[in-house]
């Protein structure tokens, strides 16, 4: 997605060898117009699927997921990273190692928000090692729901997440696919200019 890639080149900051900071439009301050365009793009890419619900993970997946939900006219559920007292015990749970924070979280979704007849689109902000995406997939399978695909805003294609998901046969659609961080700049995977 051209608009997103241009924004990454303008506002993205490379931290260390493999982290991209996009606090100006996605991870801290949010650009609603860009998020809406992103949500619309996800809706277009998965239009062939009879999606009943979107599931994402707090907090940075929520903005793009809500705009996709608006376009597809389906509810959006976000997995929580901490079990709050209001959630109760009737939960689907998966363990996810956080690449950026170096900790393992149990992500949870209340059982009444995913049903066996749901056909779910998963959305997240980044795809790195695939931990968050695999955790979300596990939660859907615990509920007996089917998965329409996974929509990712920014994929770091030099990390193994996409390969892991593709092995499961699930469709992955990433709106920006980063090939490498070279000499302080971001380069994108060739041939996916959309
Ligand atoms: P994974 O689970 O695929 O290893 O990593 C995805 C999760 O880690 C995303 O939900 C995202 O929050 C975080 N993440 C991974 N890599 C990056 C990165 O380069 N920049 C930012 N801002 N978050 C990242």
C-alpha cells in the first residue's frame, strides 16, 4: 500500500538491528485518515471471505481493526494482554512471547465473544516472529471458529513470521512488507507495490 510505505519512509525510525518505531502514526499518536485507508484496504483484500468478526490484540492492533470492522460492518474484538478482574474465568487463553518487550504474556478473550460459527479476520500492527498471530489463531481454534486470513499493517519480511503462518495454510496480507533495514533506511519487498 503506497500511502503506508511513503509514511514509513517519512516517519519510521529504525531502532537497533530489527525494530521499526512508528509512534507518529500507529503505535502512540494515531493518524485516523491513514488508519481508515488501511482498514479499507484490508476489507478489499479479504472481500471474498464471509467474515463475521475481526479479532486483534491490544493496543496497536485496535485502530486498524476498527476501521476494517467499520468497512466490513462486523464487530471487532481485541485480545487482552492482562487478565482484568472484570473478565471473569470463562476465557480463551494463549501464551505469546513479545519480541519488542522480551516478556511472555497470556493473551485472553472472553468466551462469549467468539463462537464456533464465526469466520474470523485477524489483524495486527506488526508481523515479526509470528508469535502474536499464532496466539490469536490458537484462540480462534479453541473457540472452534474458522480463520478467513491475517491482515498485517507492517511485516518485517526478514523475520520468520510470514513463513510460520503460511505453513498453516492461512492467507497473510501485509500492507507494507519490509525487506531490510539498510544503511539506516527501510527497503521494501520488490513487486508488491499496491
Ligand atoms: P511477533 O509476535 O510477530 O514476533 O511480533 C508482533 C508484535 O510485536 C506486534 O504486535 C507488535 O506489537 C510487536 N512488534 C514486533 N516488531 C515490531 C517493530 O519492529 N516495531 C513495533 N513498533 N512493534 C513491533
